[in-house]
């Protein structure tokens, strides 16, 4: 497997693929995301707050590809992809700090993931969001995804609710 590192810039913002050695970036922004917005992220076992540094190092490795969103040198967001098999990828874990939202930065999250899968043999992309997250829904539809199905899941805030799934055939 060859390593392909991507980066894009927009005004004072940039997004790039994080190196495995940068797992601390991934750990810090992911923990911030789930702590500040537990209504939007799924419950996991084991809980991400209980993971060791070794666990975080493993979670940034292929088949997961993690991208960090920066304002100058400050990490302000992230997104990731998980390659499910040779032809499918799941887009997930997107987060942008609230004070940086509403500036069209989610387009960078989609742009870099699409650029990563474009030269691969990926045929289908899958993405989901909590049913109440209408902002995420709008971004997903704007990116060309089509509704697929819904699933009842447990969320980090301790509630149960629907996750809506979408797919994009490439």
C-alpha cells in the first residue's frame, strides 16, 4: 500500500491528512467533539474517553484515513474515512469547532475525502447523521449523497434515536 497524503487550502484555512505519528491531534479533536456534542455522536464500546494512546495510534492507521482542519497552525476540526472493503468507504467523525462554522468549511471536509477516493477503486460511499442534525443532512445532500435507510442507535448523550444513512455510487 502506498501512502497518499493530501492537502487543500482555502483563505486562512487548510485541511490535510494526518500522519500516524500525529495521533495526538486526532485524539484531542475527537475527544473535544464527543465531549462538546454528545447528542451527535454514537456510543462506542469501549468508550473513546477510556482509550489508551496505543489505541489512538491504532485508530489513525489504515484502513482509517484522518484529516485535520487547521486555521493557520490551530487544529479546529477533523473528518475521517473508514475503508470498509476494496470498494466501499464510510465517511464519518466530522467536526468543526462551533466558532468556525457557517463559513463553508464543511466543503473542505468533503473535497479532501472525495479527492482521496477518486483515484482508488472505491465504488460506493456511505455516510450517516443523527436524524435531528439537519445541518449535516443539508451538507450530505449538497455533496450528492442519496438517502438509503435509517437505523435505531444509542447516542453518547444516553438517548436512543435514528441515524439516517446515505450513499453515493461512484
